[in-house]
C-alpha cells in the first residue's frame, strides 16, 4: 500500500498508474483510495491520511467546491500533484507530529 496526507477542504481528482491516467474501462473499477481514520495537525491545518493501492503512482488533488466558494478559506486555486509515501514515511510523520487525532468509523 501507499499513502498520502490531504488537507480538509481538498479532494482527489485524477489518478495515474504506470500506463498513464487511470482508466476505469481498462481496470473495470475505480482505483482503491480510502480515507483513514487518522489525521495530524500541522501548522493549524488538519491533514487526513489516505491509503491507495500499489498500482497508483500519483494523485491529483484540488479544493472542493465548498472550499472554493468559502471566502474565508485560504485555498490555492490550482491542482497539486501528490507524490505517494510509504508506510515507514507515514510512521515518521505521525511520530514527529505535534498532534495526532483519530476518528471512529463512519
């Protein structure tokens, strides 16, 4: 598995695999991307941990529509391509973070 952290108010856009953009027709399914019940607080921003399957190489993230419409929210109006990290890197982040939060199953 691979992982990435994503800020509140952001969502996953396009997904890349080794052959290029993820094709639901070729794979016959959507990529397996799951929001975990763990977040960290970094510089006042809540970052949620997401898990993705091995076949995924990179994900595009962008502000949600509600974040874009909220004048008080400070979001960048462009997409950001996220590099994925390993479980070991996740543990490093969690161990050095000042605040780790968990949430019950939805």
